[in-house]
C-alpha cells in the first residue's frame, strides 16, 4: 500500500509499532514522521528505532490536535487504535485532509460503536445496576455511514470501509463469556477496577443473561457472527 518513496505520518505512534514497520518497508527512499502526545512513548519508540538502525523516522512529541504541517506534506497518514482518543475528531480529520497530497490516503482502525460491549447491552446493564453512564468514545467514527459522511464533509474525496474484523463464536454462551471478558479486561472500560465485587457480580449476572439472549438472536446456522468489532477505514484525499 505504501510506495517506497512515500512520506508517511503515523499519528499517535505509541512505541512506534506501525512507524517502525512502515520505515522498514520504505527502506531508505521514503520516510516516516511519528508523533505522539506522550514523551515516554516517543522515547521508547526512538530506542526501538535506534536499536534497529533505522534512520528514516523523525519522532515528534506533540498533540495532533494542536500541531500543524504544511498542506500536502504527506502521501499517507496512518493511525492505529487512536482516533477515539481525539477531542475534536472533525477538526483533526479536516487537518489530515489538507496535510495529504491530492490522491494521498488516511488509513485507520476504530472499534465499532457502541464500543467494547456487545451492542449497547453492557451500557444498559451498567446503567441499570450501578447508575454508570459510560462514554462511547467511538460514537463519531465507529459506524460506516457516520465515518464516511464525516470524512467526506472535511474534504476527503472517497472513503472505503473494506472490512470489519469479524469474530465468530460457536454458542450463545461462548459469545456471552467472551464479550464479558473483553468488556471487563479492557483498560477503557475499567468496570472491574471501579465497581465493588458485589456490584460486579450483579452486573455480570445480568450481562451474561442479556448477552446470551443477544447471542441467540445473532446465531445463524451454527455460528454466531459478532457484528460489534473493528472498522478499517481508508479515506482518499
Ligand atoms: C492505544 S495507543 C496506540 C499506539 C500505537 N498506534 C499502536 O498501535 O501501538 C494510543 C496512543 O495515542 C496517543 N495519543 C492520544 N491522544 C493523542 C493526541 N491528541 N495526540 C497524539 N497522540 C495521542 C497516546 O499517547 C497513545 O500512545
């Protein structure tokens, strides 16, 4: 996907996972600008790039919502697992569209909305049992037509959402167990950290019942195809 002489921006690079593999793909003829708001993340990424002898990455500690680049600075903008952290998604996507050269691509993944729960069941049960109203951080981007409209509204010419990452379960019970584990074990839905054991038990009981019912509803033939997963989005400037 990335041409060898490309200039690529990796937004919210973390410890450089994507930036480093992109820099390797580009070898010496292309280069990567890797930015993250966290200096600790960038230090780690720099350490990794240095150990690999990569000289075609520039690291930058910056909030992508504040930083500016010249128009048409990049051939591609990549961002893995970071877009839901943005405060003003529309404004930031608008900047990406101008930072890309015409024909350039912005590629990112995002959880589908509602986020990290099998449909809105988790949110409903939490509201019911503990009065918690969890933020659905993927609301603006985690839906195919919403994300397409958003990107087109800030100047992207064409948007593809070629695939959703689909998981299958073999029974409604297995589906319910897996979704419970992914909801409680994930840092952005820290229910196990904030609820008392008693509250957690109450939530789990209701959640498993509701998810098992949802699993039965979703079952087609033998498998349950869970539609609440990741979107991969490619927007063309
Ligand atoms: C889940 S990590 C993903 C890191 C990396 N892309 C990966 O896939 O391994 C999210 C990253 O987003 C960064 N981040 C969050 N908000 C940001 C912002 N406004 N500007 C730049 N980086 C940001 C965090 O510091 C963190 O490193």
